[in-house]
C-alpha cells in the first residue's frame, strides 16, 4: 500500500485547530487551553519534519494535546477540581454528561472525553495516554462509573 | 469551538520565531495584483501571481519540506522592498533569494539576469550569449518562464529580438506594467 502523503503543515493545522482547541478547552477550561493549544501545535511542528507518512495524523495530534493537557493539569490544577466546561458541539447525549467530567482525575477525564466526545478508538486513546488499549478502556469505564456513582 | 484570531496569530508568530518552518508564506497587495510571497530560512523562494495558496502549498512542501505555514513576519522585508519598488524609491532588491532547488542551468541564467539593471532590457539571445550559450535562446526562455521569484529576479526585462514582449508567466499585461514602471518600454 502506498504511504499517505504528509500534507503541508498549513493544511493540517487549518483542518485540526478548532477541534483541538475544543478538546483542550474541555480538559482544561478555555483560558488554560490557549497556552496548551500553542504548546500542542509547536510540539507537533517540531516533530512534523520527521514523520514518515501522513496516516493517523488526527490521532497523533490528539495524543500530543492529551499529553500537554495532562502535564498542565498535574502542574496547575489540584486533582478533582472542577474546571469550566464549554458546551456546544453536536453530541447531545454526551453533552449531558460532559459538565460532570471536570470532576474526574485527569487520565480518566481524558479517556472519557476522547471516547465519548471524539469517538476515538481505545487503540488511539491508549496511545494518547501512553498506556495499553486495555488500560484506556479501563480508565474510560472507571471514569463513567465514578460519574454515575456521584450523580445518580 | 473556534480558535480566536489572536491565538492563531500568536501560534503562527511563535512557529516562525522558533525557527520551526521550512517555508513561511503570506499574501501582499501590489499594483500588479495580489502576490503570494514565500521564504525559507535561506531567503525568498517564491513570488506567485496566483495568490491562491492551495495550489502553491504542495509545490512548496515538495521542494523545501512539509513545514509550510502562513506567517507574516518572515516576509516583512520582502514586502517592504516590494512596496518601495512599486512606490519608485527602490531600483535594486537587497533581499536574499533561495534558488537552491533549481537546476544548475536555470540558476546560471537567473544569476546573469539579475545583472540587467532597472530600466534596461535584454533579449533572450543576448542573455544566452552572456552565459556563453549563444544558441540556447529557447532554453533561456524556458528557464525564465519558470523563474520562481519574478519581479525580484527581473525576468520581465527580457524581450524578443524585435523588441516585442514575447511572453511572461504572470501575463503580458503585468510585464508591460513592470517595464513601463521602470521607464523601459521601447515604444
């Protein structure tokens, strides 16, 4: 199979920037998301010249964003503190749950948001969290269980 | 959720300031229309009369690397020199140009071409003779037609042996405009 060509960074950035900013705002709140956004795309740009093909670029940049966000939360936000959750987007079922996810530990929160907010596979979520797909599945389901315990 | 224009601008600026780009590009308004300007860290590598970046991005990425991003700061000097040229306060460009990606013959032709001064013209055959290839007028025409940095590397100053304008990648109207601006129109 022929490798997928790497698009010029401009095109990749324009295609992904709003989605990535939305994701970071969900994890960190809008204000902290601004710095994380900048850091995410600068990291992506640093690595972009070394990519060998253009496959899985979406999952790849979500991985970078997740790591940036987890670092940021460990550094700044005390665990479990709720952050501002922007609403919007066309996912009503998840939107009902979303405002609660701010109370989860960082890893579970990222797993829940990636799975139910962005429909990512557990393979990709595992890569984003630096863990196995199985561990990603467990983080997401333990996050959902925790939400149910607290709010039903 | 939409990225604010301020955040977008900050990212584009940092990307260039940190030296992470293979190519930065931007658009510029000039009397000969909107131009796309692009530069590598080595210098100006492209002036396109087609200001629609979509078509140009892939070409730039193939020639110089995939880290191509619109970012105004690295093009500031080019923009300023072009403004001065069109205002009439500049006759020669001091910009560095990056012609590394070109074949040797074309580089030779363009290097000789920049010695044709503001206000003068040369013929295709004359330019061929100046690089020691007097019978290569046609090949010289081809090399000029694919000049990646027109205006700054002044291929508009090359005309046919009868003084006719012959051709220009940006269209004859632009060539005529540039030569008139330089006071070099033959009639």
